[in-house]
C-alpha cells in the first residue's frame, strides 16, 4: 500500500539524502531599486529594507522558505535563533505542489 504523504519517513530514504549539501541563507529584508539608485550607492549609504526592527528573519534552504527566526550574537559572530518552522505541507504549497491555489 502506498502512502499519499509527499514526505517519506522510511529511514533508508532519509539516510540517502542526509549528505546532500544545501545552500542556506537568512534574509533580513528586500528592496527593489532602479539601476540609477544602485549606482548612486556609496560608503555610508543606507538601504531601507522595508521591515521593522525586531521582525522575524526568513531562513531559506535552496531558495525555499523553511523557517523564521531572530538575530542573535554568538561571540563575535551573528547567528539566528529559529522561532518557527514552516510545515512540510506549507513548503509544498509554496513550491506550487499539491494543494497550491
């Protein structure tokens, strides 16, 4: 009998994918700019990202939103504390899969 769940929980399937590298990035905010604005940037320029201080940061794996979190300082480096995980069903929807409208 085949399960209709798009996410397999068979341990042998999971073992095969555990070593696949992913690009993970955290997005603070976004801004669309004209080329003339971009060329006008210099040292000390400020780009308004359109988000308020304290807003959750988006965590992407291979360009797919997987979590949200808050910025933290770990020693002399920045990190992110995960506050919310996007459900597998929501990730599939965002990719245009089953249940997408």
